[in-house]
C-alpha cells in the first residue's frame, strides 16, 4: 500500500461523532451505511461511535431504527394472520412476514384456521430473519434451534443503543443478571429481551435490573453495582414474603 | 401537516439527463437560453364584473386574478387602514395534480409570497381605504386563480396581481342611516398604487440557474428562489423553495438573475397597464 | 422609527432587550426530553421556546402515500394556544401551513430518506412560547430531535433570523423587533457543508443590506451549531469516557 492511497483520518478510536462530522479524507474502507461520501471526504450521518482498525472505519449509531439483517434473531409479535403467512411486528419500520413454509406446518395444511390455531394475533415468537432488501417486507423463519412460540416468561423492549451494547460489548452484564436471578435472558437484535426460566419473582427482578441499565449513561453502572442492586432487592423481597 | 409529495409525476431519468446536457451548452428543452423568459401575454380587465382583473400567460401557464373591493372591519392594531387580502386557488381544471378541496400548502405559500411583497413595500395606500377609521374600511380581495399549471406560478401570479391592482377601481360606497356601507352606482376612483412590486423565480438545476422555469424544470431542480423587487431594485421579499440546498454563491447569482428577469416583467407590465381597458 | 413608531435601537446601538446588533439571545438546548418519541429536543432562543419530537421511521399508513424508493417526511409546525400574547386558536393558520412546508423542505435537504423506503418519518414541532424567530428555532430543534432519533442525515441544521430595525441590521430578532421592524430574514443551513436550506425574507432590504444580513446569519449559525454539537456530545460523552477506561 503506498502513502497516497492511505486515508487521512480525523477521528480516533471510540470517538463520538455527530451528523456532518468529517471522519476521513482520501480512500476509506467502510461498510457502514452511516458513513457518507462527498467528493473524497467521508462524513458521519448519525450520532455514533467510531471504531478504527487498520484504516478501516466502523460506525455504531447511538440510536437507530432496527433494520433487519439476515441471520438476526428477533422477538416478534403476531399482528395478523393471512392465508399462507403471518404478519409480525418486529420493532422495526418494516413489518415482518412469516410464511407457512418457514414453520413446521406443511404448505398443504395451510388454511386461515390451521394458521390461527398454530399462531394467533398477540402471540410472541422467537424468529430468525432470512431475507430482507428494504423493498419487500423482511422474511422470517421459525425453522431452527431455539426458535418458536414464546409460552413462558416475559418480553420487554429496551432502547436500540442499550441493545447493541448488551449484544456486542457488555454481554457480561446480561450474564450477571441471569446468574444472580436464576433466569435465562435472551437479547434479540431488535431490542426486545425475553426473560424466562426462573421464578416469577426473580424474572421481575431481572426485568428491574435490565431497566436500570437502560439509560444513556449505562456505562456508569458496573457489574458489581448490578450485583449489589439485585442482592439488595432480593433481600427486601425475601423479608416481605417471609 | 406538510407531507413529502408522493403524487408528483416521475420525470424519466433520460429526460433529466437531456435537460442537463442541454443546459451545458446553454440551451433548454423549449429552445430558450438559460436567462430567457417565455412569452408573456397580459390582458387587463378580463373580468367585467370584478373591480380589477388581469389574465396572464407565461408560456402555457395561465393565471387569472380578480379583485373585489368590499366593506369590512379594520384590524384592531391598524384601525385607520384598509385591508389587502391575497388568496390563491389551484383549481382542479389547471392540472391533473390539483384536487378539489381546501387550498393546499403550495397555494397558501404562493398567496403569502405575493401578499408579503405588496404588504411590506406598502405598495397600496391602505389609509385611503379607511372610510370611517376604526369602524369601517374597504377590503381589497385579491383572488389568484391558477387556470393552467405549466410552471412558475409565482411569477405569473405576481404579474397578474400587479396589473389587476393597478387597474382596480374603487366602488362608490356610502354610509346609510343604519351605519351600513351601501354600494352606489359608479366608481369613486382608482386604487392608489404607490410602488410597483414584482416577483421573479430562478431555479437551480445541477450547477445552472434558469429563469422562468417550466413545470418539468421545477421537478428536476434542486431548489428555487423567488425574489420580489420594487422598481428601484430594493429586495422586497424572498423565498427558497424545494427540498434541496443552495450555497451563498448560488444565492447571489440567483438574486442577480431574478433582478434581470424582474426588469423584463416590469417592462411587459408597463405596456399592459398603458393599454386602454378592454371594451 | 419602526413601523409602529417605536424606537427599537438607541444612539449607542443598544437594542430594547439590551443586546448589541450582532448579539444572539441566550440559547439553551436539551435533547432526549420526551420518553415516548424516538428523538426529541427542547430549544430556547431567549423567550422563544420550541419542543420538537420525531417518530419513525415507521410504517406509513395509508400505504399508497408512501414512496417506493425513500421515506416520506411529515412535518407539523404548530403554535400552542398560549404561546402568543393573545390566545391563538389551535386550528392551523395559513402561516402554520406555509411554515410546515418550508421546514419540511429544509429538513428533506438533510435527511437520507433513501435509507428507509416505504416508511414515514414524523416530525412534530410545538412552539411553546413565541418571541420571534420561531421557525429557525424550530429547525434547530427538529434537526437535533432527528439526530437524537438516530435518523441519518448529512449535517445538523441550525437557523437564525436577522432583522432590520430603525434602519439597522440586527441578529436574532425578538417579537417586538419583528413586528416593529422593516425586515425579518430567517436563514437556516447545514453549517459544516455550507449549504443553505431555508431562506425567506419578509420586508425590504437593499442588495448590500441583504449581503450583510447573509454574512451575519451565517456567522451566528456557526455559533448555534457549536452549542447543538456540545449538547448532543454531552448526552453521549459520559458513556464513551467510561468505555475508554476499560
């Protein structure tokens, strides 16, 4: 690589950038849809955090609408039942579609009645995104390990920013809450969380802990803070019930 | 609520490319140069029953303005002045895009641009219209009727408004015993126009500035700038339109061009106002 | 003397609220002030206070109103009934219809609508208190609410109104200067890119005055832009500070 093709970077690792901020000049490699180009200058289009690696730039937006990508795991809500598919709200500007062929039902069995019996309006489901190009609604699948109707536990929604941090940077926080409350916690790519497997009281406590960290300055909350919080609350509850 | 239009006609890409490549050699689809305006035709006093009127064609664009002078109550903060009311209707017969119903945002915007240019320059002597200051004044209703939309409705409306107001006669209102203003035979005089004001619109397409844009040019333009002027070159109003942006240099160039165009309009208008009323 | 015969600027060039001709009013900004909206901002220029909220991108209904290749923007500029000296009817006025349009067009110049085809992005603006410059304050607030909502855009938009009172150009006019002055020129731009997205003039200016007014507004817009950026940075900075330490 010669000197001329190297981009001139105006940002450092983990800098916060804002819309209109100049990120680099020259030839830059980026796959982020949140970086845009004018002439040979690259700008940020969102409030986000940059990550620089070998002159490559990644930009994670702080807040963003959930845009489905293939292989994303999402928690959906059935909103309508069609003749051969279900309409699924996936916390996105785009309504998902679950075709009957992507479930264990056979295509030949498909009638509105059998579909309704299998999944009705208001049911929550754990699904995988298998295709999306923004022109047609995202296609979802229920075929795969762990996928299916959610019959136990509770589902909550958190901010997109908290979700990306829990998913990609601070998985340990989720693991800690799960361990301390004896629950199973699944964070969907679409900023919905499924809490299950524990006593109802402990599930509620896990939800409280998750809501506590769902703030813009969540990083000020450390793992030991959250452990202390859960243990304190647990003690209160035991007292009340005891 | 203002919504991104979803009903605008789709200009084929190839058409846009053609417009741009023509502009590069200083030409436009209808054969004009970038700074040329289409043929302007003005017919003053087109509607006999109105107190003042004008029919204006700019190319295929047709706008009719009718003025009615009627009694009314003054604004509390301006008790000794008459009132100028500018209203615009984009009637459905003028374009496949226009729907019946209350005026849309484009009609309101057009009316307000014209209204501001006359109001801010005090072109009309409104004091003269106070029949009984604080109680009864005359209201000049200036209704803009778009009859065919082929682009540049603002300039056509500005020309038609100026000509109609310049030729407006004030009906003879007399106070009766009950204190009402009653219209009598004949006219008391003509509306006093102290200043002439006109509005000229320039569109930016790619890096080019074009005068008197057609409808198609409006759709492919990045932005338009309407600039109002009085005859001495004072800027008397301005409005950027369209979902694009302009740089400071663009604005200077567009104001320059708008002034050149305004002078052409003024000269067309002087000729028209000088004509005897149509019998 | 102004239109109403009021003296709006004294011999020493001091305005009725004590400002110099090229001085902004105190500006305050806050983002993320509303829980339900995807993004929100509260912005004050002096007594003018505007709240803006963004919902979306979301599914547009009815579907025929959507565009196949980009999101549509729906913008409502609205003045609260108590925002003005005399109560304003909540029904939309011609003025509000026009301002909603010019604000929408300005925002459209900045938003990457092509990233969200077939959706709508709703921007609701409520003028809580009006003391001049409400449309430019609205644009400043709406742009920050969009940034807070994570809607991709070319740059933030900041705006300010320049006026002319007693023959002198003055920056960031208040209501008395607007109604008693000779001109009100609202300008808004994407400062980092040098692109003007809103330009209106109500009133009269000579060519030279107009050029001077443009310069004044651009300079002030850059100051407002810095406050916008600082406000947004402050909201998110804490987070990365701590992350960096890890």
